[in-house]
C-alpha cells in the first residue's frame, strides 16, 4: 500500500503533463496524410483545407501523399500513427467506405481505426470520353458499348469510382474493360492520350481537361446538375433514374485521440469550411464545402459502408 501511495506523485505528474499537452495543442507542426497522388480531387481538397487550417491552428501542416491500393496504404499508415492529433488523414469515399467492400483484407477498419473529425467536401463525378470516341451523349456511349462489347476501356482512380461504374454498367446493360489507376492524374493522362476511351472521375480533377477540349463530358453523376457546368445533364436525366453518386472527403485521426484535441481540430475545420474563400474555391469545381460534427460524420461513414457493400454484392464484385 505504501508503495502504491508513493507512486501517486508520478501518476499525477503524468496526468498533469498529458492535460497540459492537450490544453496546449497544437504546439508543433502537424502532418496530413493524403492516400492518393498529387493532382487528384482528394489532394486538391487536402491542400486547400490544410492552408486555412494551418492558419487557424497557428502551426504548419505538411501534406504527405502516400498513394496505392485505392488509398488503403495511406489510410493504414494513418491508422498506425500516434493518437495525439498531430497526424490527420484526408479520408474519402474509397478509404472510409468502399474499400471494405472490395478488399478481402484491409490493414485498418474504417470504423474502429479512426476517430472522425468532420466531413469537408462533396462533389459529383463526371462521365467523360476521349474526343475521338464517337459518342456525344450518354445514350450514344451506351449504344457504342453494346455494339462493341468489351472493346471500350474505362479508367477509374479508386475503388469507389469502380463500384459507381459497375452500378451504371448494370443499369445500362453494358460491359466495358476496367483499367485501375492509383490516382486521377495518371488516369486523366491516359484518357487525354487515348490509352483509355472512358473515364469516370471527380469533377474537380477532370473538368479542366473538358474545358480545354482534351476530353468530352457526357454527364454528371449526382441527381442535380453541377453548378460549375449547368449545361451538362445528369445520368438520371438521360434515362437512368435513381443513379446518384457523389465523391466526398473528410478528416479523421487515429482512434483514441483525446476528445479535447478532436474538438479543437473540429472547431478549426468548422471555421475553414465557413470561409468564403474556401467555398468559392470549391465552387469552381462544383464541390460543396461541408462541416459536420464528429458524430454526424461517424454516422455517415457507417451508412456509406452499408450502401456500397450492397452495391458490390449486386454488381458481383468480389473482395480481392
């Protein structure tokens, strides 16, 4: 018993140091892991958010791109980082929802490996083709695919978009060859170069090529038209009712991060997402700046996990 009481000063000292570290958070630079290559939508969102969040927190935020396996490599790296708030992970629909439906084994769990902080962005995908493809509408693309089954190559950057395409293929009754990419940038390069004929990709990544005439957009995947390109019809408007797919991003931290630290990060993100500058930046790509509570984001992730597992099963996509 005496030995126990003698240890109290040490224990109290540890609690005091921990409390002080949390109250003083952040007192050193942070890092933000982006599980995809530079130039893609998740990277664009991360770099936009990190600049503003850095100013709010008063500390630099270093963005680290750790691409591979539809974001699984970077997500696993983030999950294994110290739970002290100094490692942020820019999660998205792939890493936090769809990878669970397409990977037989992940090095992390979307629910138990992370503490959600806030969703930050939502935006549509664009269905695009190389300018040399003889299709100026979605209907013409479907007819071309039916006339040439298995002859069209479509690219995706991430398992989320792969499942979205499989859902569309099922609705349209077509079959195209899937080419997987580690990120949007290499996929776009191959579309522009003609190595693939079709690309489903987030609006912010591919639309500059559409505007430059290097790719042709046929449709947006959300149930409403994109604010930055209102002339483009939705998939549903072209005869495929019920098709509604969005790309989304959000910040998570390793599970077990102190609640006070999560709350400080959330306050900072709420300020960032309310910024007119960030809203304007995102709107250029038809993205919507979003701020949710950690609890709301957690519930949304769980909802998406259920949705995409069902889509994968219906499309016959087996975890690999």
